[in-house]
DNA sequence: GGCACCTGGGAGAGCGCTCTCTGAGTGTGT
DNA sequence: ACACACTCAGAGAGCGCTCTCCCAGGTGCC
């Protein structure tokens, strides 16, 4: 009745008055700490309901020194780091439009929402932006960072570690760093492709690689070559691409000129594989009958290509979820030993091989 | 020297002591309010530098009642709203991986970062999740919501309006609602496609539409048909798709069976257009020589298709930036009249038409 | 029966910031 | 010369919450 105007949202105090208990007790019920008499719990819960109370995050954060949020930082190529585009960022400024990134987001959001948390999205593509990220975290708007770097020598991980901010990487850092990360066994992925091509009976295989200054590219190739060697093919021709469609087309053309009797191909990502498919079709090669093609990523390009791509799939959503778990663990227990998790890729068989 | 251990991050108090002024003065300098003696400003700024001070967001939010953050809510298809997938969400649970969404994010982040803000990413794909979104905002973690709905009868806009939370939509709501939005002139986009096909000399054109329960699909078609009528083609055959690659293939096959002498085609999105291209190639039609194809969206599919797609481009990044501007305006001045902004699409000419 | 111990609730001190109010100092008008 | 406005810094009261103390009452043990 006369419980005030209550135009502004109700506070703990209001609920306490309504329930006839102290502020502390309401707080205890809401946060489920210590024993509170079940009867009183009920009364409090009813009062919460009646007042339409929602806890004020700022007030809570102020005293707990926890934001209850994490940052999802995409450390992409930007102004001052032009050359050497990363694996998943073929176009400048398009980082976020990359479905690869979308899958990460899906995994992160999926994990966090179960805990009532949500990621703050940040872009760190310049020295300024990186400083902004560090400051933002220091201001306490987020308790830690999930970091997705699109190029190898990203300085952000070091900055974060230096500032003592909890942080987990997607993909192993180029330089060893005291930092957790999740990654996929790229070598095993390459091996998967090799095994599949050999099992299909391919005899003269080749590979289109990603940029070889990227660790993942080297690993995929190494895994592929090692497995081919085990199958009795010690030498596998390889041409370097840069993960773009055009580079895939170029690489394929080069490979065909050099080795016209090619019958199997492993391409380090789907977009380049799609380019390879275009060139093969132009030159009248039937896929998979004459040339079998295996991609990497299982991106939307794999599904929309004709023939649809057989490809190596990374469990990105699970990796992203695990990355998030690692971060929250770290936030809760800053002193625990750093752990990283490596995931196994799988082969998705479609039409191209 | 003996300025304390300063292990924990420094507070305003620390800076004030260092500068030999009061807390209030430091606050004034940092927030740039009222006149402060330039000399003192300098001293304070130096003290900030010296202490490595960063303002605590929670404390600030507590008193200003502003989070300094906005939510970017993707209200996608989920458990309880299975049927009738939205325009940009061909696959369940993949909403975030859609490049369309990525472009929105890019625009939003681009606009916000200039103001030192960053979006909190939320997914609202179930009744529970929607409640979570509303609660989250009510808790004050974000000052308002940018809402991207992937289907027409999304109840979230009404929930937010009902709760009195500032909110701007991407795309006009299906039902009229007291809410701001940005959108593209879909009709004009359809007209752009028609004009281009006619200018190329196409005589027998057809269209593959999006799901006709989606407003945007109807508008694109209407714009296309109206323009064709103006060019003396009062009747244009149209087949309905659902924005997926497969539906584009199906629609194209149907259209060709019905009208084998087709020489021009407008497809309501690029993914379906890519499907149409596949079918045309299979049936030996040369694009653009025998059949000219115009898509919609200017997505990555448009670039990676062969031939690359001529397509209608929505200025999504700018739209997203404007949406953000509208929201921040609204947060600052809740009583101002609602405004919405409609953008003009443009035609991107590539090989397919 | 006295003491220690445990359980469950209240009081109150802050967390770090903003912002209003107050008051000292400096001009300006008559 | 005095009153008055004006400028700019300081004091201090919270914002809404958590969490540590403290205390009352009940229980178990010797």
C-alpha cells in the first residue's frame, strides 16, 4: 500500500522492509550463502517477487570486485599491422564477418549464458585499440579476456599477461608465453586428409598450404606430409597460398601446370579449396572422379561449393566453450597452474573426395 | 616514495593525495566538467599518469546510473520458435556465424569504440533467454539494446518497450511499435535489379523470392515487379525460396522447367543466387551471356561465386552505426521523439549480370 | 548447572566514485 | 568603500550492495 512511490527500481532495502528482515538476510538468500531459515527464505523470495527486485550489478561489482563479465577480444589485422594477414581474416576490417569468428562467438555465448554471463565484444586492431582493451579490463568492466588473434605476432597477449589480467587464447601463441590456450591438433588434421586421399586410391597428391609464417599452416602441412610419407609417398608438392579464394585459384593453376596428372589435393582451408574447385572445373577435371579435393575448416564455403567439400572440421564451438571455461576457472583461482587443451579434428566426408 | 604499497589499483583518493588536491577536483579534471584551473589540471593529469590510475567503472556506474555499455541482442530462431526461419538465419544455432550478422557487429563496434564503449553480445532464442535479456538490462549492465531479429514475430521488442528500456531495431518491426529502427529501402533494391536487367536487354525475366511472410521479401519483390512493369513487363514469374542455397537450386530448376527461354533473373539473396548459378551451369546455360543473374546482399557468397555475382548491396555497416547512434541518443534523451532511418541500397556490378 | 560450541540473523562499515553544497578568493558596480 | 556576483576548490553525503563482525538463543558435554 504505502510502500513508497517505487518509481525507481527497488533496492535490497525495499525488499528487506517488505519481508520484515534485514538487508543482510535478503542478500544471503539471493546469493545462497550460509544457512538461512527456510521459512524466512520463502518470505524473502516472495518479497523479491512482489517488489520486482533485480540486483544492481554496479553496486555488487563495486564490493565484490568482480564484473561478472568477460571480454571477447578479436585481435585483428589493422592500420599499423598491414602485411601478413592472418589465417581467418582474408579482408581488412571484415574480421567479424568471418564465420570462423562467428562459430567462436557461438561457443562462447553458449557457455556463458548458462551462467547468466555475456561477452563484451572488442576489436584490437591497432596500438590504440590494444591500449583501450587493457584499460577497459583494468577499469573492471570485465574480469578477463578471451583472445582470438588473427595474426601471429599479436602483442596483445603479452600486454595482458604483463598487466596481470586473466586471459585465454584461441590457438597456441607464436612465442611461448605463460598463458592458457585451446587449439586443435593441426597435424592430426593434415594426417586425416592424407589417410582419406590414400584410402580413395590417390597416387599423385599435392597440397595448397596457408601462409607458412603461420604456425597452423606449417602444422597442417607437416601432418599431411608425414602421413603421406608413412603411406609411401615421401615427396608431396606444395604451393603456398594466403587463405583467400584467389590465392587458391592461383595455387591450383600453378600445381596443374607443374603436375598435370594430379589426382588428389589437400587444401589448408575451404575458401582456397573452393578456388581450386573453380580452376579444376574450368580445366575440365571432374571432382572427385579425376581429382579428389579435401579442404580444412568445414566452413559455409564447404557446404555451398559444388561438389560440396570433404573437409577437416575443427570443433570450434567446443573449443570456444572450453576456452571460456578455462578463463572463468582462472578468474576464480588466479594462482592455479596454467592449463591448455588440444582438440582433435574430424573428417567430414562430402562429395569432393 | 612512501606513497603506500599501491598493489591494488589506485583510486581517486590516491591521485588526489599525489596531486595535493581534493577527490572532487580530480574527478572534475577526469570528466572535464566545470572550470578547473589549467595549472591544477596539469598537476592532476601528471598525478594520474604517475599513479597509473584508471577509473573504476562499477563505482562510477553506481552513482551515475549509467552502465556505459549497450547490448547487442540477436533474437534468433530457437527451441520454441522452430518453423519459419528468418531471412539471415538459414541454420539453427548458426545465427552468429552469419556474415550478415558479422557486418552488423562491425558497424556497431566501429561506432561504439570511438566513444570507448563496447557491445555486450546476447542471444535471445527462447522465452528464458528473452527474460534473461530484459533482466540483464534491468540490472543495469547495459543502458539499452540494439536488436537484430531474425524472424518477424519476435516478441522481444515488445518486452523491451514494455519494460521501458531504450531499444533500436535493425529492420522495421512486423507490427507497428513505438520503437526506432533502421532499414534499407528494399523496394528500391528490387527496382535497381530490374533496371539493370532491362538495361542489359533482358526480355524474359523472373524472380526467386525470399519467404513471403517476411516483409523484406515482399518488398524486394514488389519493388522489382513495379519497376519491371514500368519497363513494360507487367507480369514477372516468381518462385518462393527460403533464403537457403538448396531452395535457390530448387527454385531455379522449377523456373527453368516452366520458362526455358529465361534470360534474366533477380534472386532475393546471394546464397539462393549461388544455388541458381549451380543449376544454370549444370543445365549448360552460360551466365551472363544467356541468363543474367542479380543477387541481393553482397555477401561473401557473391564474391566467391563463379561468375561472381552482380548484387544489390545494403550499407549494413552504416546502418548498424546509425542504429547505435540512435540508441545512444535515446539513452541520453529518453523523451525525444522516436526517429527511424531508411538507407538506400546500391548495385554492385560483377560478372553475373 | 556451567561452559563451550554452533546456528542464524542484525548492525554497520565500507567499495570508489559523482555531485551538490559550501565557502574562500577575486572582480565589478555604485 | 561596501555589497554583490562570479569562479573555482573542498567537504561530505550518499549510490546499492557484500561481508565481517557481533550477539541471541539453542544444544551438547562433562
